[in-house]
């Protein structure tokens, strides 16, 4: 029997996924499909209890093979090893076929479907969900399985649903419902694929956004933040940013222009969770991706 795991609370202050998991645990009907029944997990309950993203280290950065093989140095690393032992082990012998991890962002990113590795089946899932929810965006990263430190990397296939904007520690019905709908379609995809009813062309294609780098907010010599996202860029996730356009505004009111050799696209604009590292936004390039089985 195929093993499918739905995860919420990987970040303890992202309440949408936590609330949805609790709903699913109270009534498993929504998890039931003809060919499988998904399981659920609240990943970081200590952080949830404190309404914090994490206590010592981001749990979603603790699942690389290196960290999983070492002696834990903090509470999140210990929790990662527990989850890996229960649902892995990470690698070809994992007992879990799919992990779908539920997240929210404070950035204006709508429904974002994240595929972390070059996985044709996960890309097929993203494309299927996108067709059911027009306007959803596919966020693609070509990470190596061994170094991929996200929780979903311990399964054969990983998929993240990221919905925003919603503030940390806050529940909004629209974000909850968008997450629920995306998850429902993802589970439908697995069921159709298992039943042999999923008809796919030999070559699939989609427009995706691929991460390239993060940009820091303006800082002084001591590392203190001395500026913020320019108002023209605020809430413009997945829009094009060209050289010479405003990107930051300093506390003094001075505008900082974008200096880059080519236009790019932006995401996670002014993401609150990244202030611990003073990251202001992520740069993306838009790709027309094609893949086969």
C-alpha cells in the first residue's frame, strides 16, 4: 500500500497547515481516496506551543543526509531524526512514497506549488494542481536529494504547498481554503495516477519560477537593518524586476536601485520569516520547463 503523509506545523507559527491537519485528524474523510488513505503529522509541536517558527534551528533545514547522520545538536535536529526514523529513512529505502508539506508565507505569493528536486512525478502533480487552480504558480528548485534539507526530502516524492499572504501566527479563511483545495487536488492526482486513469502526454511542459539567490535588506557595518523594501516592489511577487528599478528605500528616504545585469523575477518579497538573516527577497528566473517520465 502506498504511503502518503500530509505535514503541518513544520514551522510552528504557520497556523494554516496546523489548523488543516487538526481538521483532517478530527475527520479523516478528506484523506480517503479509492487507492490509499493519507496519514498526517504535526511536525514541530514544541514550536507550535510557543507560536514560533522554530526554537533552535529551522526544522525545514535539518533533513540533509549530513545532519541526519550526525549526533543532534539541538531540539529541531533531534525532531528531524525522530521523523526520519518514523517515516524514512531518507534515501532509496524510505517507507514513505509522498510527503506533502503545508506552509504559509507573509509575502503576496498566492498559491505556490513547490517542487524541490528534479522529480517528473512531482512536476506532474504541480501541473495537475495548477490546472485545477488557475493562477497557482509552480516554484521549481533542482536540489540534489542528499543535500536537500527539507522535511519532504525523506520521501520518494516531495511537494510543498505555500499560500500567502498571511501573517505569522494568524488564521485567515482564504489562506486555509486555498491550502485545503490545493491539498485535495494533490491527493486526487495520486489517486488517479495509482488507478491508471491519469492521461499524460509523453512530453509535459510548464512555465516555472526557479530560485537563483536571496538579497539582503540594507544593513550598516554592525549588521543592523537600515532600510526596507521599496513601496513600488512591495507585494509584487512573481513580477519582473529590471535593472535601474527601485528595490529598497533607506531609513533616510534614499532609494536604492536594482543593479543587475538582466531582468529577473521576485518572490518572498519582504518575507517576515527571513528577517533573522535580513533577507529581503528572492530572485527568480522564469523558465519554460519540459520533462518526460
